[in-house]
């Protein structure tokens, strides 16, 4: 259905336009390729990047709800190379949804006497 299609340019915006969700740090063409950013510190940039990843996660999780899709989302977000940016709790949540295990019985077994080595 073409009405439900979400393109990356819808989320992140096209070059020179504002994105649909949140603000992104813009790099002017005069300093493109350098490590200097126009706005904010590295820590502020890290927060913006993390929020962008969480926004993308929320959009994709709402859109793709099958078991296979959830598995693929967990794999996708686990491939983010920076541990500071990985949405660990969200990945764990997806894996928990996939597991969907239930307890049916608990057996408590008394351990056998351990031999004394002393």
C-alpha cells in the first residue's frame, strides 16, 4: 500500500530540509568532512544520535510486528558499532517478545552430597 510507505527521507529529511522527527545537526559545505560541527558538543551530538536511533527503532517496531520482522530488527540494531548508541534495552525487549516462554513446572531437586576434598 503506497499510503503506508515510509521512506528514510521522510524520517531524516532531504538535504537542506528539516526532518520529520527532531532536529539534526547540519554540517555546512565549507567544513564538510571535518570533525567540527556547527551546533553542540560531542556529548550533545551523541544524545541526538541516540535519540535518532530510538526514533527509528520506534517507527520500525510499530510497522513490523511479525516474529521474523522482530528478529530482523533485533539483528539490525545489534549491528550498531558504538556501544553508547546501541539501544540495548530495546533489543532485549524484542528478544524477550520473540522468546515468549512460559513456566509450566518447577522442580526443586536437593543436590547430592559433595565429596570433601579437605
